[in-house]
């Protein structure tokens, strides 16, 4: 009986405290829900502010190293000339922002040309390198659809034009000077404002490489052959039944044997007639004299 009396107050206490614990738990849950709603609201607000803020500008692309690009793509010899000629390298670099189209000869054709390049004057070397670039960006598509004369970086507006002629046939694009014809063989880069193409020939301007006239003596013209003597026409033998006029020779010739015999016979007859007529004439003359 004592045991029951000792447990009763404890159970009663628990029953009395349970509503308090339940209320505290509900309050904690409501507080937690309130905190989550507040956090969600803050996230939405941050996203909205980020969407309204102007986008940060994209970082500009790093400038292209022209000589490095050319060297990696099979134009190392030309890249070395460009790098070693400070004025040319500066002209290339300063033209990129406004648009530049460069043509670099491949090593297979540039290396044999180096001795000729070394014999040029400093101005000639600079002009030759600048001759391989246009101060305008031309994509490969525009080169394949356009034909005509274009200016180069070497063009200075004087009598030395340093121009190129662009021609295309289908997918093939050629660059023509008065001395050379080069074909684009590869695209190294084609991204506005810069385009670089490999070509299979060194572009030689006529302002630097005029055609050399031959110094060999001109051979004497062959003498005209002497005119041939006119051939004499062979005369045809006379045909029977033709008149004598038609058969008369052009010049004196010996009479035929039959004609000669006929003439002699006629002369003999004429002489005999004269001999026989002489006595008759004599008798007539004597008779006339006797009458007188």
C-alpha cells in the first residue's frame, strides 16, 4: 500500500507536465518553420537582385601571337623574317584591331627564296613582307566569292602600287601578281578581325622583281631563198587537121623534110616553064622587028 502511494505522485506529475512539453515542442516547430521561410525569402530576393544587375563584360580574348601561330602551322621561315623585321611586325600588330588578312608562304617555298631575300635592300625587304598582308579582314568565304584587285600593307599610293589580284574557281582561291601565282593551301586562323592563310608560293611584286630581259645576241634572220626560174611550159605536138597558123612555131625552126622536098619540086617546075617560054618569046620579038 505504501508503494502505490509513492508512485502516484510521480505519475500525476508526468500527466500534469505533458501539456507543457507539448506546447514547447509546438512552439519550437513553429519557430523552425519561420526560420526556413525567412531563409527561402532571402534566397529569392538575392536571385531577383542578381537578375536585375547588369551582366559583367566578358574578358577579352588574349591577343594572337602571329609569329608563333605561323611557326606552328608550317610557316616558320616567314615568321622568322616577320619577327626580325621590327617595322613589319609592328605594322602587322597595329593592323589587327582594324582588320588584317595575312598570307604566309610555306617553308617548302620560302627557304629556297631566302638567298634572294637577303639581296634586297632594307626597304625592299620591308615591302616584300608587307606585301603578304591586306589591311582588311577577309574570311575564306568572302575570298571564295569575290574577285578583283586589292591593296596590301605595302601599298603607299605612289607609282609603286604593290597590289594583288584575288581570283577564285570553286573552292580554290589564287593570288596573282604580274610575276607569280599563289594558291591558298590552308587556313591558320579565320576569326574576325584576323585571318591568316598559308600559300604555296612567295608573292613577288613587279615593283621589286621586274622581268630580266635576255642579253643573248639576237640571231640574224635567215635569208630568203632565191626565186626559182619560171618553168617553161612544154609544147604539145601539133595535131592533124589544125591550121598552119595554129601550128606556126614561136621562133625560126628548120622546116620538115616533106615540106622542103615539095618546095624544091615546085622550083624545078617553075624553071622548066621559063626555059620553054623563052623560044616563043624570042620568035615573037623577031617577028615584030621584021614588020617595022
